[in-house]
C-alpha cells in the first residue's frame, strides 16, 4: 500500500481536533463504561460530515475510536481506515491482548505513511494527539473484563509514537482505569461510572464546539454482556 502521495484531497478526522474531541472510559472489576460523541469532521476542510457510530461491537469485543480514524487519497484507491483494521483483527481467533498488539503494529505502519502524505500544518493543530483506540471485552473462558487502550501521538519533530495500556496489568495495577480524550490533568472519575462518563462527554458537546456534537453514545459492559444506555440511531443499524 503506497500512501506517500503529494495530495490527499479528503481526510476524515473522526472527532475533530485533539482539543475538540470527546471520549470517556472507565473500567472497574465489575464493569466498563464507554461514552463518546458522534461528530465527524473533515480534517482538511474542517467541515462537519455525517455522524458515525464510534462505539462498535466486533468479534468478542467493543471498540471505540477517537482521532484520525480514516483518510482517502482521491488519485488512487488507497485509503487508511482504522475501524476496518480493528474490525478485521478483532474478528480473528486469539486473545484480546495479542490482537491489540497486532492492531498497534499495523496502524503504526499505516499512520507513518499517512503522516507523510498529510500537510504538516494539519497535525500541528492537533497538539500531538493522532489516534486513540479502546478495546474492551472478555477473552473466552476468562471471566475478567479487559480494557486495552492504544494511543498514537506525534512528537514535535514529527516522529510517530505509540503506546498500549493493558488493563488489568501494569497500566492499571489496581484494576481500575479512567480515560478521556483529550487527556485531562487531575482527572478524578466519580463512583457512578455511567453518570460520570455521560456527564463528561455531554459537557463537551454542550460547549458548542463545531467539531464535537451529535447524539451521545454510551455503553456498559459487564460479565453478562453489552448494554446500551444511550444508543443513537446511527448505532442501531
């Protein structure tokens, strides 16, 4: 796949700039709650596109996305689509941690090519944040709720950096994790995960920023399975 092209006519940034994107996740031993907005923004044109479902069930997991999710080069059939990559790998057999590592490797390679094709000034506005992917669920025969968070950022010199947090694991030694995008200092999640996640994302939607909006998406994952708390029409198709 050759994405090193001088012109990228349409790049989709699925939640706008890093300072204008909204995702909230909390994980405990009993539940994982994920909330997101639905707005999609053209990265190059900075115009709103049709809303999309950013919280999606695929394979034995829930995947949630925020950031530079897809881009298309108009002079060829080449494209970058993080959702497509994640869907394909999560549908494969194997453990979630192994799948997360595979997703990290593939997306890292594709993003490096795409960053070379997109004008530098575009990503200079993103404050270093490029893409976040949350993978949540249970492995077969393991009654443990797992939360894996892939985060891609860009260093000031343009180098693409990636990190993978596995929870439970060294990323959350106490078994509890709270994630928001963009990252917030001194974040303290409330005891009611549903109320906390909904309130955080809704507060961002209510700011009236053009790149945040649409209906709120909210799911709760327990050992019994997936429960939609707020399911917009775009997530019921």
